[in-house]
């Protein structure tokens, strides 16, 4: 009988023969037969227990080495365009090795997130491997973000997304070392189970979900927002030096000022206005808007450019910003700080006394901001309360800016862009990351002034590039679809207002509806219904106009620090003016449509992450007030209940249908109403309510409410008598047959009559 090999002999064999590591392969190599196989099995078990070997299926391997055939997840291309992959079966205690993909011409294209089966070989002297593709192994598995709850054999994951109540089972050995109560990221493991809980394996531990300032981290991870810059991107940014005067107009003596929120992290636009000295333009102005020259630093094809395109935009949260560009650029070289020379692309726009743009011209310059001001201090100065900073600027800088704004405001009123009144919430955090207050932002003339200046500069950029036949990315906002417009019209009818019909829709028509509702109890309902009827704005290389702004030619030019679309427009301007070699490249032009689609998606992703973060912060803020009563208004209705927007914070909560009463409620999908089968109780958007906060879940952002009063009538929650009606659902008003109920019924009857007429018409036509 062959002598049993030593422990080192076995380890050496496995290291030298990574494809022959099954027990039978080892036994055959050392000539072990019969009873000795039991001793070999015992020795292999000991090595496995000590962590020297790891068992994978029926083979043994060194846990500090990858198996010769491994499952890999492809990373995004590096600075040189090369692909690497993450080994998903790494079990070693040391740092995870880098796997370089070596692809053949015949291999399929691989993208970030793809999973492959690869044949890997170690690179001598490095903690790295080379891998050749064997085959792709399907699409990315379902990803789960949730809280891990430890059990006797593994545990479970409780999802943190609103509306997700399905738990996932984590088998023992797939917990990734997660502890009870930790926030984790997991992925589906194996096919979907027909019975029982679906299985998952944890791939990342994200820490305590209740820790201060963890809220935005949850949203960042949940929506896949890139929050760490690759080393090569940081290194490239760190090598940048401030731009000089060469090839630029010297604008350092022009008193341009930046006006931003008081907590702004960057300053990418500055402005200045003066009376037009041209006697042919009485009461007119020369308005300057200068924008940070990001294109000077972020050139086509660079590591910075690839990362900026991939991010698409910056994402803003109450406690942090996830920037599109590293801080060396976004917070320093590209930020128009007070008193510091900064590269810019500026436009001078000549406007008349009525705010019409008569002409414009662009130039590449070097500016020096005269002051970094906040909206509040600028408005206070104009209102007669200047401070030490704004006082010296009041007559020569601030008042001319407001003069130019007054002219543009007149042009705006004539143009009639959509004028929604939807206050914006501001969540304020304490130093320890807790919500200290929630308030609605003030809308000052200083805010509107900057908005009007930026809109006009964006129009000038679009017009210049169109005139020069240059490719560009338009900011597109299409008019509402006929179906959404009809829904808005019916909502208006139900509320007692009118939206013009039978003509080409203009924003002026919708503004008339909004003006009818202004100051009434239905104002918020009409504003929200109007917002829901609008199409979502997006980027496109083809010009479809901007319905909301009532503008035919519109492109984003004014925020290249935080939007990739603006950087593309800057490069187009550089090309058409022949300012340098850092303009729009052939590759930029070739993939313009793909860029438009991608950055439209990243913008939506950021908006969802920001909204989810706000919901979670509001739930945390309200969690200490469970049991309190709040006033609000029904903002939406679904089969499973009604959504209520609270007056105090603007938070949205759900009144589940089970809490409305024990009677059956009919859901009208067309009218978006719920009606009680026994009492006739009607629940419809726009109705005033008083609710009690029943539950607030910070980790999901969910609020559950209990209905107390509906349009001033107390709601009874006792059991109904089946087969008969309750006497009332509120005080003193059996069945509540008032205007709120009768108007939707009229609308419903009109719709039924319309459908009948259409059906008869079609039948006659077919005959």
C-alpha cells in the first residue's frame, strides 16, 4: 500500500495541478487505494477545517488562490479601456486579486455587471490573474437591499424598499459574515423557488441602517449611484493646474458675481448687467452670464471624461453631494470662487426694455468673481437691508441685475411658460445627522432672477449651435399626451374649473386653469394634477422643443460642473468658435444619441434616490410623533388605499383601505376614487382630511395613516351592517351627497355617454 502523502505534499500537488484537485485525482497521483482512501479523506478534512484548503463541490483548493475555472463579474473599463473582473468565489483572507480579462476577437462584447465563467491563470509575482472567457452565464441576478436578521442556520433579509414585504432566506455559509441588524446587499441565489422564501446570498455589508447620515448612503447604494472615484480619475484631476490667460479674453475687471444657496458646494455661474449705451436700445441692458470652463480640464476620452459621462450628473442629498467631478475640479479649479481667477465661457446678451433678446455673442475668458453671494442676502439688499458685502455692490451691480430681470419678467409674462406653484421642501440636519427641521423653501425674486438669466443663456447656446449646424444635446420637454390631457381636464371639471378644449394646446391655457384654482382649496390638487399630466423632460440630439418653458430652441449650457449635457454643449461652442482642440470630438458626435439616453437615465436615477432619501428623513423626523393628528389633502387614490400629503411637512403617507372601514370599497380607475358599498362614502383626490400617524418606518420611508376626518366629517370605523347602510360616515350628513361627490359622478356619466356615442359611431361606420 502506498504511503499516505504529507500535508505539504498535498498542498504542493494542488498548487501545481489546479485542474486536478478532486479526491480521486489526489489519490491517483499518490497511488492511494483501498482503506488508505479513508485516511486521505480524513487528512483533507483536517486541512479544510484549518482553513488551509477550501472545498468547492468535490474538489479541494487553496483558499488564497482562485479556482482555475471561476465565476467573474465584469467591471467598468479602466482609464485605458481595459477590462477587469471581480472574482465572486474569492475566500482568501488577503486582499482580493485583480483579474485581467484577455478577450479574443470572436468573444462577445462584455459590459460592466456581466457575469462570465472564465479560465484563470495566476500572474507570477503579482496578486493578479489573467482570465479567458469560457461563456457568459446570463444576466445580472436580482439585487436586494435590506436588513439582515440572523437565524440558527443563516438568516433572513427584510427588504427596505417601500411596498416590498417579501423576505429572502440566506442559507448558512452565504451570510458573508453579516451581523444581526446590519444593512446588507444581496443577490438572488439559484432559481426562483415555487414554494417558500426565495434564497439569496449576501455580497456586501453596509453597516448600521439607523446610524446618523446613513439615509443617503442607503439611497446611493440602492440606486447604484457611483460615489467613489477610481484612482486614475483622482490622479488626473490632481495633476490639473489653473488655466491662464492664453487664448482668452481678460474679464477680471468685470464685477461678475455668483448668487447661490447659502450652503452651495460649488459656484458654476456668475452674472453682471449694465444699461445698454446704445441710444437705439433705450431702457435695454447688456447681460453677461459667465459659466465655469469645465471643458478646459475635462477633455474628450480622458479618465475624467469617461467617469463624468458614466455618472451623468451630480446627486444632491441633505447631508452630502455625490459630484460628477472630483473635488479638485468641482470645488476648486472649476468653481468661480470670490477673488480668484477662473476660466470661463461667457455670453453677452443684448436685451430691450421688454426683455426680448436682440443679439448675443460668446467668448472664452478669464474672470474673477467680485463676490460670492447668497439669494437671501441679495434679496435683503434690494429690500433695503444691505450688509457689509452687498452694500458696496448695491448701486452698480445688484440694481442693474434686477433691472434686467424686470425686463425679462415682462418677456416671460408674454411668453407664458408653465407656472406651477409647488413649494420645495428643505430638510435641515443637526450636527449629529438627525433631522432638526423640515420647512418649505422661500421663492425670492433673487431665485427667479438667476433662473431667468440661465434660461436666456441656454437659449443663446442652442441658437448658436443650431445656426452653425453643430451637433448638440437639446433639453426636450414634449407636450402632454392626449390621454393625460383628458385626465387633467376631467380633474379640473370635477373641481369646478375649466381647461380649454378643441384647440392647439399652449402653456397659456394651462396657466389659466392654474390661475382659476389659485387661492382656493383645490389649488394644490390642480397643481399636482397638472404636474402628473406633464411628460418627463429628457436629453436628445434632435430638437423637439421645450413645452414647459414655451421655447423652441433650448439646451443646457449653464451647469457643466454638475451635468454632462452642459459639457457637451460647451465642447460644441469651442468647436464652432475655433477656440482650441478640447471641443467636441468625433467620438462624442458618434455616440451622441447613446449619451443622451444614458444621461437621461442617470438623471432619473438621481431624482429617485433624492426622493427616497427625503422620504426616509421625513419618516425618521415623524417617527417620534406616532399617534399625533395631522391635517392634509388626498393626493392620490389606488385600489389598496389613499395617499395623503401632510400640510406641515409635505410628507406623503398611505391610508390603507382596511382602515377606511369594514365595508367594501369600489375602486374607479378612471375617476381615481374609492366609494363605500354600504355608506356611499367617497374618497377622491383633493379632499381635505385629518389623519392620525399610525406608523413611521425610517428604514423604508413609509408612513401609515388612519383617517379621522374627511372633508370636515368624522369617519366612523365601527363594523357596518351587511345588507344595509350605515346611517352616516360622518357627522350630520347621511351618505355625504355634496358637491365633492356629485361632480365626479357627473364626470363619470359624461364619460359613459361619450363611450356609448363612440361605440355607436364605430358600429355604424362598420356597417
